[in-house]
């Protein structure tokens, strides 16, 4: 592999980034598909409540983008794992490149995907209300948030989606080192859940989930996510740098 000493790293990363946007266009097609599927599952409402009395009954359905966001997180996780696969890594060798530029362009691609996926997921909440009104003849009552709340919702979702991609990228990197990590990670995951359930302790994954999702201070939430994302991506880059040029 040629050295990047005579090639500008920034320009190389930029070329690879735009190449990956075009080469991985199918990822955005799958994003649209999975979000439409989530909308289909959400069309009947993501929750409901009922009350009645004196020959009057009221049934309330709740509509939100929660399920769409959940499906988007799954898509982001799978996409991050997929781009670490050998066929995708070999695409980089059409450029004068090294592991660092390849990883940086992957991270930029995942960040872009996180932004696109988050925006469409949040806006899907409004589309869901329209679909319910048009096709189900539902009477819709909504709490209309302002632009600030919308931007904040999209921003927080971007952080969550990007956080999930960092985990997926790290796991995908481990799997490229050895397929045994698939078994090891599965054993650790389910083994921990089973052990903690038998000991009647709060599951570790629940504690981790609470740590990241129940933070009430936005600045602390951002710090938690940024630090964690940096750790996962740095670890993945370090591992990839130690791998052979082509495997």
C-alpha cells in the first residue's frame, strides 16, 4: 500500500467519503423501506387508553415517531456493521489510502447517515398523524411544538443514532478480526442477562440504558455520548490499523 506522505489526508478522506455516499446508496433505500415499515406498524397508534361510563366510552390512541426512531436505530446498527465487511473495505483500495483515511471516511458516512435518518424519523411523526387522519378518519389532537423543540428533537436523535453506529462499527471491526467474536459477544450478552436474572439483580444493560436515556441535563447527555462515541471509534480505528492491508 502506498504511503499518504505525498497525498493530502484531508483530500483523500473527502474523495472516499463522497465515493461511499454513492457506493452505499442502497443503505438509504433500506432506510426508507424500514421507516415505511415502522409507519405501517404505527398506523394504529403506539399506545392507547380508554375510559367510559354512563353509556359513553372514549378511546384514546397515541401517535408518535418512537417506533420509527427505534427501527432507524436498528438500521443504523446494521449499516455500521455492514461497512466493516471485507467487500466494502476493498472498495477503498481504488484510492491511495490507508486504514486511517478509510475509517475517517466511514465515520463521516455514518454521521451523514445518522443525520439523514434522524431528520426523516422525526418528521415521520407528523406524517403518521396525517395518515391516521386520512385513512383511519381519526380525530387528531396534537401538541404543536415550536421550531426550537423540533430542532432539539432532531439533534438528540442524531446523537442517539450516531452513538448506535459507533457500537455497530466497533462490533463489526471485532468480527473482521475473528468470527469467534460473534459467539463471544452473544455469550457475554445473553450470559450476563441470564446470570443477573437468576441473581435478581438489575440487568447491566438496563443500567447502561438508563445512564444514557434518563439524563435530564442536555449538556451532560452530549458529553456522555461524545465521549463514548470517541472511545468506540478510536478503539475500532486502532484495531483496523493493526490488521493486514488486505485480507
